[in-house]
C-alpha cells in the first residue's frame, strides 16, 4: 500500500505547477510558507508536511533557553494531536493511525553540522470508515502559529490532482 501511495504522490508532483521533488526531499526554504502533500488511496488519507521551524516556533535552531525548550515541547505535543491540526470531512469518519515528526530540535542534543535553518517534516496517516465521503481537509496550522502565512498544497486522489494555496482566511482544500 505504501508503494501505491508513493505512486499517487509522484503523479501529483508531475502534474503540479510548482516544482517539487518528493515529500521527503527539501525544497527552497521560505519563511512563512509550508508545503503539504495529500494522497487519498481508498480508505487511507496520507499527509506530508514540510515547514521551516520559524513558521511554527519563531526560531530555527536547537533550543538554547528554557523558554525555547518549552516551546519545542508544546509544538511536538500539539502536532502529535493529528485530529486537532487536520480535520478531514467529518462524514468520512477518519481517525489518525500514524503521526511521525522529524526535526533537529526534537533530538536530545544538536545534530553535528546542523545548519541555522532547520525544518519540520511530518507524516500523518488517517484511516477513513467512509472514504467515498472524503471530499476535503481543513488545516488548522494557522491557529497559534502567526509565522505561518501560506501553505502550498498538492493533492492526489481518486478524482485527480489538485493544487491550492491555503491561508488564515482559506483553510480548507477540497478535491
């Protein structure tokens, strides 16, 4: 199934207007902008988020103060609550099954050679009871993250590909 999801995402990347490689290869680092790739494959909804840490924390380096360490912990806790960050169409009855967060700031000590511009990579997988009712996704990353100004979205699903730009005023992508 993971291979099929990868192929669906790959197809979306070829069609999308914005150049991008794959969900796990870094692209240009632009403050205020994150990338979200969505794959819908039967009952599985997969999300891949890539964002500069500045959008989420206001800094991009390994935490050096107690306040920064607290902010990193709060970020990790908030992003682990997938249903509070991403809200699939309620009628589809989707539940998060996987959350993976990757960033140098989550390590117990700074990574050797870590640069000053760190990102967050996150993977979320939802399983939906009624996938035929899955039509959209509300993204709540603008709440509490004032550094987040735009999220460039690419969707690959059973009805084709969609590209969109989300903002605080437009938080839902439909397909």
